[in-house]
C-alpha cells in the first residue's frame, strides 16, 4: 500500500530514463493512469445501474407481463424485436453490391472518389490529432501558451458528430428493420471510447509515426491470441509477414533511439497506452462482428455504438466537471475550436467512406487504400512536425508496409483458391 504511490509516480519515466515534459507533470490529475481510472469510474456509474435494470426486467419477465407507455422503449433496449438473421456472408458486413451494367470509367471514378475521400479524411484527422495533443494554444512572445489535456472531450466531440451523421443517414434512407437489443451496443461503445482515449493519450508520450507503425503491427498479438486461445492454424505467409512487421518496427524504433527529441521519445507509458488501444480495438471489432449476426446495416451499427459513446463520455465529463473546463478552453482559443470541430468532421466522414468503399469494392481494396494512408500519414507527420527518420528507420517503415501489402495479396489469392476447392475441403483459417 505504501509503495503504490511510488510505483505510480515512476511509471511514466520507466524504460527510457528520459524526463517527461513539465507540462505532463503538473499534478496527479494530469497522470494518464489516474485519469484512466477516473474515466472508468464515470462509465461504471452508468453501466452498473443499467446492468441492474436489465437484470430486473429479465427476472420480471417484462416481455410477457409489461404494459404501458414505456413498454416499446424497454423492449427495444433490453430484449430487441427480432431473432437473429441468417449469418452474413463475411460475418461482419453485408455483401457488397456487385455493379450491373456499369462502365469501367464509372467504376474507376468511384474508386478514385473512395480513395480520395479516405485519404483526405484520415490524413487530415491524423495531422490535427497530433497538433491538438502535442502543441500549445495561445502562445505569444511572453506567454508560452497552454496545452489541451482532456482526451475524453475529444472523444466526445468525435462521437457526438458521428451520432448525428449516422442518425440523419438512417432517417433519410431505407434501413433494415432493427432487431438487436440496444444495450448490446454498449459493450462495443465502451471498448471503442477507451481505445480512442488511449490513442489520443499515447501521443503525449510517443511520436505519431511510432503510433502508426504500432497500429500496423497489431496483427502480431491477434495471431498470438488466436494460436494460444482458439488453437487457430495459420499459413506460412502469415508467419512470414508477421515476422517482417516485427523486424520493420524494431528497425524503426532502434534507429530513432539515438539523437531523439523529447516529442519523439518512446516511453513506457506510451507503450502501455498503445497496448491498451490494440486490446480495446480488437474487442470492439470482434463484438461488432457478433452483433452483425442481427439484420442491420453498418450505419445502424455506427448509430447504436455512438449513442452509448455519447452517453458514457458526457456523463463522465459532467461528473468530473471537465465538460465546462473544456468548453472554457474552446472559448479562450478559437483555433482549438476549429481544430476540434474539423477533427470530428473528418472522423465521421471517414466512417461513412469506410462503409461505402467496402460495400462497393470489398475489404481487400479498402485495406490497400488504408495501408497507403498509413504510409502517407507518417510522411506528412515528418514533414509538418519535423520528426527525424534515419535511413535505417526509413527501411524499417518500408519493410512494414511491404509486409502489409504482401499480406493483402496472399489473402486475396487464398480466397480465390478456396472458392475452387472441392466441397469437402476447407482452407486453413486465417486472421
């Protein structure tokens, strides 16, 4: 018990021996682990009563005995209105619409539109993300300015706009009849806001290029977990690409160890936050895959998840008194207001472009576009914010993206080959 404060205080500076910038050491309230537990406590104050209410309605057999004006709402939230539909073709997203009698020029235009939309949305989002989390606002010759520190408020801003966009889209277009119990979206919502929080918070301790490469290498822990927990088997090329990704990331990190700047230092806290991002993000995608067994569209999924994300984040911000403080920061710095709004617009538009691209061209084309986006994001970050990358580090980045493209190519070849297999044979299960 007496050692706990010392351990907590030493976490941010472990593993590197580098000092954390003074702006990150102002108070206990600025320590990421403390903020994480405070945020989690805020979410628990909503989740626990909600869980108890759900159990109460299920024990009361409310679906059979319930009456009154609240019955449709409670039924939709706790029980849903339809049984599960036939499992989707890919287990996650509806099968993409095959173009009929569409000219090649039109398909090329659609592909360029999707690629341009994804690149513009997420490259702008990445640049703004790094600007908001690593730079000061209101700096003058006599005043160093102040940093915005509340990552949860940025998550809230992103989710409220995504909720609005998805709600308008669902209202204006025809959607499948919704049948999933609404409370099931809350699990994906919690993991989603926690992964986003870890992503923002990690930028205080590591550089943006390091974060991008770490996200690109999350296939490695996914394969390890599949091998240990699910006893999955993998093809030789999956092990080869995972090894290449590991080598490339190691080359980049080791090459940037000498002559590193404070803004590009990789700390133990950054590594922990990135691990948290990967874990929470992996849970989100797997839980959403399970939810897609209900008959729903991707935009309905986007709406349901963001409803709970807004509820959790605004509840936690109000309990901490951080919502008003963040709004005051916006009032003091109009530049931050513009950045936060544009950040949210890029996030919401990016999600819509994801759904449209996968629906029109499939997951393989989407993966190629997003892999290119990661490479461009690293280059853009280095040009704008002055991150130095050595020759060895550049080779490491090239190795990572070569492995990712090899993985996409091999997976598409295996998919085509599996369609030609006799009915009794099945291909090896892949990530």
